C-alpha cells in the first residue's frame, strides 16, 4: 500500500509541473497575464504560436500518461485485464490518474491554481485504457475540425467530449 501512496503523491507532483508557465517564462512572459490567462496548451498556442502550444499539449499529455504508466509497471497492473485485478488495485491505479490531473488543475507550484486538465486527463486515459486511445484521437480530430470551422475552442471541446 505504501508504494501506491508514493505513486499517487508522485503523480500529483508531476501533474503540478506548469509547463505552460515554464514555456511562457522561457519566452519572457507570464502566460497567466495574456490571452485567456490559462496555463494550458490552447492559450500558449494563441499567445506564443502553434509550435509552442503543441509542445505544451504534448508535455501536459505526458504528465498524465507518465505517472499512470509508471505506476502500472511498478505495481504490475499494466497489460492485465480487469478480471485479473482486485477492485483495490483498480481504484488505486485510477487514483494515480486522478492525482496527475488534480496536480495540473491545482498545482502546488502555482498556489493550488492551474489549468483545466484536458490534455493531462487525455494522457492519463490513453495510458490506462489503450483501447480508448483510438476513440480519444477521433475526438481530438473532431475537436480540431470544429475549431477550424468555428474558431471557438469551448464549442470544439464540448462537441469532441460528446
């Protein structure tokens, strides 16, 4: 149980790394003072350009996927069917994923403020349930298509989530 708790704490701390803020600082700005004032990939892309927005998305995705994969390997739950796992193992592994997302949303490094957690949740979900990776990428393609047509990130997000 101690190892699970350490994995959950590590997931929160990794999720708390504010990549949008760090990318902004590398360019000499505080991303929280520009655009939508959000630290996520959309605002980074809007303020600093698409390549840096894409970099932020990838890093936020990885901070969700990394802890889930790491805990999965450490605790020997990855690549096992749900029938082979105890309910405790499933809940604790899910707690790792949730902790990474909560770290992004309530970063200890930003006074318990942060982003919306979309890319981090996407990474955690893709790592925990690889079968959902294809539908998740379909949702991402839908999001991109709606965004290109309407120019509204929020509308694209709602339609893709549906």
